């Protein structure tokens, strides 16, 4: 049992000013694995004050000092590899191999990348007889989701530290233990007290307190669009800068000249990755009409390679979804798809056979989907693929853009000119070509209702900086 009912404020774990305690549930067993405190507005006040007091000194540290700090953090992070893998598997339900290959490694990559970017990052530009400076924005409030408890947290923290900002972090109350481990790592790495502060709790209490606090200058949030709207309203009262990484309904376009078997392999892998619980999931698969039956047949067969089961079983490719609420959400969308006339060709309602305990769902493939159906328009956040047909490339582009979201898109093809046309025409913050490996140096973020701002690499660091012009200094 993991019991941590203290918050980390000004370099120490301290008791909460509140008395409410939240259970943390293992989604694979539905058992309580620990408890955290539900923080209060007063706890947030104390954390913000600590960050505010630490800001003047930390914001004046040199680039070289922050590079050393980030490398020290990465070094300490690597020492806890096995514990991170076990923790993510326990609190998120990710299979062990995924906790290592993805969650652990992504967390480490952001600290390493931020240190690397700082080596060549320019904080000053001389223009004529003037200087344009990039200066730390101030105390930053970070609110992170449960689906990537290391990746989403470390990308924000590494950029903030690289820029010279102090922070208050609220991780998801569903997956808090990876963030608590990071706290211990920061202490070992020598992070000055007050630079990092952690307040656990719910969005209704801690999240609202952070986003409306007058001494927080910048909010970086990853989560749902509805919560993003609330945060924007809270931040508007004190004219805060806000970065939002929200939902997605990403298209994967299989162009006519691409190998159908490879297309199936990439499409299925994307939909089931992290049990479909990612905002970049390619949940709308666009296939040429004359190839759809072949695609369906191969996709159903390919799905058999992804057994659902105990995340600690090496044979399991998918674990559970995060909670009963998320299980019910996925079931509701599958039911809606059936009601609206989509055809279930794999998976469907209910739990996989033999898995009655735990929030397990069946990976599901829908055929005969039209883009106006609910399952094609709304984010499901589960392993559900909607196959949509098209006849021309222009029609595929039109379907791809026919959504309120614009986070990611995927294009599979051979002809370079056609690939470029499609990639340039899709309204999304990131377009992946032919299953390219992630590059943590390039910007990540969305357009339309998928968000505002960018993370990763130098663009991520820039989010935590303000521009100052000093005119006539030379």
C-alpha cells in the first residue's frame, strides 16, 4: 500500500491543510493500492508562495547551470528505472513492456532533450542597437493527465526548468505515484527548494485553485476540452498565458499506392497503443473504397496479435482502461456506434472472456462508418477503430478535416507529391508519414479545439519565456 498524504512544498513533504483522502485504484484488480491527500486552496497558496520566492534566484541561473541540473535529473531518473516501470503498470494498468518501452523512456527523453536544446538555445538577439531577450515567464502551474503519467509530466517540467521557471504541479489523482517519484528524484539531483512544488488532489479543488491564482503567470494543461474551457475562463481573470493540449480525433489516411498489409499493421498498432488512451490515437482509419474489404479482413486477423490480459503477464499486449468511468465511456461509444448503423467486425460490448475483474475492454473495429457518426466525431479514448472509405484523395482530405479537432494525423503512401499534398492540406499540429519514429526535438501540439501552444524541444522551452525588447542599448 502506497500512502503519501503529504504535499511537496518549498523543498519538503508537508501535511495538507485539509483532511480529505483519496483512494488510488489499480485498474487491473479494482483494488485500492494507496492513498493521497485531496489538497486545498490553502495548500496551493503555500506552494505558489514558495515558487514565487524561489523564482528570482532560479530565473537568474545560467544556461550551463540548468543544463547540469537537467542532466543530473536524467541521471537520477535512470537509477529508478525498474521502480518507474512497476509504478506505471500498477497505477495505469499498462503492460510491463509498454511501461518500459514507452512510459519510462519518454519521461527520460524529455529531460535529455531539454538539456540538449539548451546547449544551442539563444536567450538574446541583437538587432541593430537593440536587444531582444527571452526571459522566464514566472511561476507556472502544470496540470497533467493520467494516460501518460511520466511523458506528459516530464515534458512540462523539463521545459519549465530549462527556461528558468519555478512550478506548481498537480498530477492526475488517478496516477499520482510517478510524480511523487519525480519529486524524490529532484531532491537527489539538487533542485533548489521552492523551484518544484507538488500538490495532489482533484481538478475541482487543486486545479481550480492553481488556474485562478493571481501569482501564477502561466498555465500548461493536458486533458479534456471541457476542462480546458474552464481553465481558460479561470485564467482570463488575471490575464494569464495558457497552453492547452486537448483532445483529438486523428485520421490515418491509407493512400491507394500503399501496401495494404503494412497499412493494417500500422493502423491497428496505433489504435491499441496504451489501450487507445491517447489523444493522438488514429481512431479514424480512411481506406480506399476498393480496398476496404481486404483491409477489414486483414485488420481483424491482425487484432488477434493483441491479447488483453493482466498487465504483469508478459503475454498481454493490452491491459485495462484506467477506471470504471472510462470503461463505461468506451462501452457507451461502442453501443452508440451499433445504434447508428456501424458494423462491428471485431470486439464489441462487454469484457473479454475470463476477465471479469478489472476494467478490461475488447479492442473493437467498426466498419461501414460515416464521418457524421458519433464514433467518428467524438474522442472515445479507448481501443476502438472506425473504418471510413473514400474514393478520391481530395475526398480523404475533406473527411480528415471534418472534425473540431486538429492534433495529429497519419499518412501512408508512396508517391512523394501526393503525400506532401495531403500532409500540407490536413489541419493538424503534427502529421506522421509512414509510421515515422517520434522525434522529441520537434514541436507537439494541436490546432482548432485540440489546443493552444506547443511542447517538446525548443518550442516547449519557448512557451515558458516572455519577450522583452531593450531599445537603444548599443
